[in-house]
């Protein structure tokens, strides 16, 4: 996933990277810096958890 984020970032796409592991945000920031890209928004998310819709 990080590779696709770096590629889209290089193409000026408006993206937010997501992952559950607590170290991923650090690695993403480091890889972005090494590749001389702009900062990539990141959200820690657990895709296994299903959010319940809010009732009106």
C-alpha cells in the first residue's frame, strides 16, 4: 500500500493513506521524505471493524 501512496503522491493526487499497524505512519512519513514528496495524510483504521450507522 505504501508504494501506491507514494506513486499517487508523485502524481499530485489528493489521497489519505490508511493502515492499522501503529508504526505505518512513521514509515510512510520517512518514505515520503526519502522520495522528496509532499506530506501524505494518514488515518489509522481497522478495516475489520464495521461501524454501525448513527440513528436519526
